[in-house]
C-alpha cells in the first residue's frame, strides 16, 4: 500500500478494535455453546455428531478471536478470562446466536441464517488490514462454508419435505427472521471498522447474505419473510433473556472453582 | 551465521524433524504429525533458537493441544528443550497437507481421503467408487462419514474443504 493511502485511512482505536473483535468472538462462542446443548440429544447419531462438530469449530474460532481481543486490549485478559468472567451485558454477540435451540428445525434455521452471515463476514475479513484477524478469518471462512453446506442442506430437506416439516421449519423461519436485521444493518462501530480497513464493507456482506439466503429459501419452497423492523442490540451488549441462562451454565464451573483445570 | 554454526543448526533441525516423526496423531495413531501435515516449519531464528510451527486441522480440534503437549514432551525427551512452539493459522490445513506416506497409512487403516471438495472417495476396503455420504461430520472434526454400496461397510473419510 502506498503511504499516501495509508495516511488517508483513519486508524481505529484500541477500544474500537477490542469491541469489534469481541462481536465476532462472542457470536461464535455463544452459537457454539448453544449447539453443544444438543450433545446426546440429536435426532440421529449423525446429526448429534454434526452439531457437536460445528460447535467445536465455533468454540475454536472463539478461542482464537478472544485471545486476539485480549492481546488488543493489553490488560492481561486471556480467552478464558474473557469467556468466563464477563457478565451478559459485556457480551457483544448478535442476538440471533443466543436464541434457544427449540426443535431441530429451529436450530437449523438459526444456524443457516448465522452460517450465511459468518461465512460472508469471514470471507470478507480475509482482506482485513488486521493481519491476525485476517488469518483467523480465512480459516474460519472455510469452516463456516462447510457448516452452511450442512445447515442449508437440512433447510431444503425440511422445507421441501413433509407437510409437517414444512409447516414447522416455516414457522421457525418466521420467528427467527426478526433477528437478522442486526446482522445486516451496520451501527457506528461496524461502519467505522470498514472505514479503517479492518471490518468488511457492510453493504457487500448484506447483498451476498440476502442472495445466499433468498436462494436457499426458494429451493426449500419457503416464502421470503417480510423485512423486520425491530432493532436488536446484542452487539452493543443489550441481550434477550436467553443469554443469561446460557452463561450461567457455561460459566458456573470456572466461577465456582477459579483456576480449575482437567 | 558462520558456516560451522549453520551446519550445527541444520543438524539440529534434522534431529527435530526426526523427533517430530515419532509423535503420532492422538486420535488416528497410525500417522505421525509430520505426515498429517500439521508441522509447518522447523527453522532457526536470528537468536539461534529453533522455532517449530504447528497448525490446527480445524479451529476447534481438541487434539491440537494434545499434539502440542506430545510434541513438547518428545522434544524434551530428546534433550531438545530450547525449542519454541508457535501456532501458524495460514495457509489453513486441509487434507491436501497429508503426505503420500500419510495417505497410504490412513487408507490401510480404513480411512479414505476425499480427492477434492465434495468429491466422493473410493471405499478403503474394496476400492469401489459406488459410495454414499451418510454425514458431513464424523468421529473427529477432520472427517466425514461414508458408506460403501458394494461391500456395505461404513467408513471415515478425511474431508477436503
């Protein structure tokens, strides 16, 4: 890059980079923890394995991203400190990630909408000026593309399946669609990170997400839900009730026995 | 670096590679970590210390830490205790990083390898191409699950993504 361009580009502050990295990290962490609740409860052994493996990938991504956030912050917090010693109001995941599993169809809808977003976001972040973030994103994008293949495959099977599966997955789509606005509408920090060359251009992510999701909905013979208007603010730390319950389970052990290890 | 120092470094790097070849994958203990393609480099830094770069197969693979610990233990046992282990994320691992010998051992063990993303492998038991995918995921993050329509046996496959 020429120095002229470098000089024109605004520089993100440490706080902005920390907050932004937490959004990505917490979304993966919370989505991974939710999927892990399926362990031993999957509708078939293959699906149990699949959901568990996707959870592992997501928690692995979260570890890398939380460790990066801790290094950016520079106050000595590692990935465990950030995962286990923050309360709900300090989590920056999008609200969709924390929504309860419901039945298998509801989980598939949540995962599908989130996979499409993570996949497009990480693919775009591969070109981030934050080189460490770019490396994590390139690996994560490959994984999320594979997750999408699984979740979108199931969306089509259930949407274009029996009358009952069509009805139930359609209802789940109508219910969870209201959380997608938060994924696609940038707030000040998203816009700022794009300006600084760290985050992806939000309009491009939105366009690719909409294209991808509209395509799979059509294949699944499900109607495209109407655009939602209600704004959620998970990425600013305002969460639905579900997150607190999830964190209580996830954080109970390390908080009860600080420093405990296997 | 002077010529004798460079020779000494090369000898030491060679010893490290041989030591790493003694560390088996904890979940598929027929291949070592070099054959698996998770050792990215062994190189001597400016300060004379040797750096070993390891990469995870998948971000969340639980074997990553076990492998790190096993590598550390093997190096310690070989008296190579001044080695720095570092994590390399890019280029990301895929089944293309498996070595030829690794591939042969895996197939002999009954694990197939997807030739390309989304392309079905041959059955490791009877070599039939008439196979079907049962699940995108298998017993470890790096594998998918297939079934052979010819010999009827299910088998694991290293997936290519």
